[in-house]
């Protein structure tokens, strides 16, 4: 870990849950000892975890379209420039992941609550109020988005939150997309499309296609992973 790296929320989540190997835990603690930003973020996550543990059952994290930025609402350009925004999770098989070439990016999806994000694959179950986080591994810079089609037939972009084109994504191993989403109360099948492309592309046609066909067609220069999750009300 270099002086320019910062520890991702997902790495902190694993550390706080006791799920990080000893060497990675020691490296994260050593980095945080000399990084005020990472120390402060750990304290915030610990406070969130403790607050969540005291929430009564049935309390929602947020309403429709609610968002939570991993990097304190920093501009996308700054997030894209930050190094080692890691998602350190075991990766399930990537159904619906399509691109040409042997060096295609690997796309990740996880969901859950602070301190308990787990990898997701088609037919897995999620609940209103869960956090949803996408990630990727790639050897080259690119552009990406996270799209959703919910059980009510509403299609939208989770990432980016604003703008009409894919956002810049720097090369790296198990990096986070620059934002997470708190899932709303609409239950049913939720289709999550994670998109990575060599060049910037407009969002509008992708969202429209997902809405009308419930999937995204293969595109040259792009990797697309479609994960169909079953969103059910929490008991």
C-alpha cells in the first residue's frame, strides 16, 4: 500500500467484521495510523455499525433513490483518481458477463449492511434497505455505469448519480464503483446491469434498452454483467 492509497469501505467492513486476513488487517491498521482520512472513515463506519445494531427491526435506511457516497460525496473525477479503492470479496461466477478478448474486466456486485456486504449472483435474495455496491478488476482504464430495473418496471442509473454518460474508471484490482445505493421498498425481481466500456457512451440508450428488453445486448468494447436479484420484504 503506497502513501497515495486509501482504504475502501469494503475493506474496513471486512476488518471490522473480523473477516480480513491478519496480514491485510495489519497493513490497513498501519496505513490508518499515518492517514487521518482513513482513521476518520474507520470511526464513521464503526459508529454506523454500532447505530445499525441498535435499530429496531423494520426500520429502513432510506427512501427511493437514496444514495450513500463511499468517499464523502467527493467529485467523480477525484474518486476516479484515488488509488486502491478495493473490494476484497470472494467473487461468484459472472453470469451475463460478456465481452471479447481474454483480458476482459471482471465485474463484481455485493449487497448487505455496513460490516456485512457479501457477493451477489443471479437468484440471490436482497431486501429493501440493503446497501448495493458494484466493483471491478481491469488492467486498463475505461468507463462504466450501474443500472437497475426494479420490480415495478422503473429503469434508472444508480451510478453515475448525475450526468448522461458513463463515468471514468481507472484500472485496478477489485476497485469500487464511486458510489453505493440504498435499495427502496419496491419488491420483486431487480435487474442490476454493471457496464464497463473502453470508451465513454451515453447512458440514455442503455437505460431505455434495459427498460424495454430487461437486458442489455452485447456491445463491442464493452463488458456487461446482468444480475437478477429477488428483492423481498425483510421479515
